[in-house]
């Protein structure tokens, strides 16, 4: 029995020795030779011990700079090993827990637990419970955007009747972001605004994005911030960077901050690394990249989604080098972006294909939807769109399957609960004061109450309830007791 335990303990020691600063091959072989010399008995076969991290699938999970103290027959071996494991993107899911249970199944470790009594095993289980809880909090922290407000910058760079579809593209996006909660005060709409009342428009004061004409995009509630000849490259860049004149009205200012998620949508006629503004001037990919760089330096955004629908659209985001920017375009280099269909009653195309299929997905999204941008991008079909859409995510810090569509197309909505109703009329003020006297105020600033299931701070990480912690301690105690009695 003693001999078997020492043989198995030999393999455990090899595993822990490998963790000691990722020892060189010579040192590893020397320690292995010393252990083989000290071990009792001989091996029954010549098959080498499966002691390397490759055997566990953990080779990419160990930090070379970590130092491990080897203490024979001590639970601190497991604790020390777990504390020094570094998780990166290539590490398999649940690796620390797999490593822990792999050691736990070893009889030599069970022998150590029995020697140190069941209290040691209970401490290890409690440590694992805390570690698991912290991992969940960290994952929740980084899977959320962290923004507190949303903005949308919607730009139609074309004018004239035959560019009807570009106006319809922009107004379609305008309607979508308003429907998903972004108010007009947080939308900058740049539009030539010359097609709704054009003499050739068979349906005056209307703009449609479908030949069926079921939805009037122009309607009676459209607030155009930059109209006609105000849609220029200079005004666009000044608006993004905040370098506007002092007399600029609030409706023409992008009043974002470092907690703002911004959707920047542009449509018009373009080419290789340029986009035309009303056939009079153009903005280059370098100008756009420089504008985003200034925004980053001035902390004017948290994250940006840049979406562009034009010919050779993907070249417009090729020069961007600022962080937290996700970009998508309708067509690659030397490729045109085509319209979806034509309304023959008015004689022009009414919407572009790329915008049409984006809207097809967005129409199924509401403010409470959990659909992600990855799901949106997965719907892009080059055959249907008649071009090859592009996506650039190397500057973006979050995985796309964790980014909700409403992080950019929707709006953050915070609801605060008060102990007393808000006085809508002046006559109600006395009743409200009486209610406040009956209910003690918690502090000088607010009397807000928060339910136990309420989400706290801006990252929407669920607060852990005390009941779950108590249950975890009880379960860990029972498991520890069972292990100790079994080994006694």
C-alpha cells in the first residue's frame, strides 16, 4: 500500500515540478532522474508518465514568470498552483477547475487531505467557491459595454433626385434608432432634404424605402439638423471632434463623453478611400481616421460602430487606428454597391441592398432584445447584397457575440424607484412632505430604494445574494465531512 502511494505521489510531484517557472528541459530531466532514483520499486512498463501540461491541454495556460513553492504533503500545493495559473484567450474554458479536480482524484492528494483532516479539504472547496464567483463577476464586467448614453450620427452625402435611395437609406436608419430608444436630442441627422418636395416626386412630402409605399419615412416627426448645403466635410468633421463655433445650437453639437456609444452611419457615392459630399467635395479615409483619433484623444466616445453604404465602402475604414471602433461596409475594393429595387411609379431606386438587409434584421429587434452584432453580421450574404460586405473588429475590445445590437442602435434606459411619488402638481407637495416625514431618509441626497435583485453599477453585473453564499458554505462543509469520514 505504501509503495503504491509513493509511486502515484511520484507522478503528482512531476506535475508540480513542471509548474516551477517552466523549467528548462535539462533541469526537468534532472529532477525526474532524482525522483526515479528515490522512488521505491520499479515501474511495470517503460511507458513515460503523462505529466506534461500537453497531457492536460494546459500548455498555453501557464505563466513562465510564475514561481511555485513545493511543499510535500500540503494542501497549499493545490492553492499555490491555482493562484499562479494565468488565463488567456487560448486557454480552454474551465481549465482551473479541471486542473483542481484532476489533482483531487489522485489518491496521494486524498491521502494528504486525510492527514490534514477534513478542515483542509473544506478550505480548498471554499477557495474554489470564491474563485468561481470572482471569475463570473470578471466575465460579466468585460461582456458589457459600460456606456451610459447613446448617440447616432446619420449622414447622407448625396443630393439631387436620382439619389433618392440615399435619402431613404438615412431616414430608414433614423426611424430605426428612434424606435429603439435614441431620442432626437441624441441624433445628428445630416440630409440634403431635396427629394421630398422635388417636383418629380409623384407623392409630395413623402419618402419611401419600398415600392409598396406602406411606410412614409419622412412623416411629420423628422428633425434634420444639417440641411442642404450645410452638409459639408468641414461641418461633419467639426461636429465629430467638437470644434464648432460658440454660436452653434445644441441640436448641431455632438455632446458625447467617454461613456457614449456612437453609431456613425454614412451613405452616398464613393471610391477607393474617399466619399463624395454632394458632388462638390470629398472626405478621404485619412480624414475620417484623423477625426476618430481626435475623438479618442478628447475622450468623446466609449465605443463607435462605423457603418458605411457606398461603392468600395470597405476602403473607408482601412486607415482607422483608434481603439474601440468597430467598422462594417457594403463592398470591398473595386466593387460597386447596388440598389435593391426600383419604384417605377417615381422612376428611381428607393433603397440600397446593404441597408435593406440590415433593416430586415433590425426590424425584428426591440429595446429588450438580446440579439448581438455577430448575429447581424452572420446574415450578410454576398449573393443577396450583390457585393462583399466587410467587417473590421481588430480595434474593438469585446467579442462580437457579446455585443448587443441595442448597444449602438438602442439607448440605455435607467429606472429609479423612489419611496414617495413625484409631485406632479403644486397642490401635492404637502402630501409628499408628509409621506417623507413618515419614511426616514437614508441620506441627504436621495431616498432611493433598490430591490435585492436589482442590477448595480453601469456594467449590469448581477449582485450576488447572501443566500447563495450560505448555501455554498453548507454544501462545501458537507462534502468536506464526507471526504474525511471516508478516508478515516
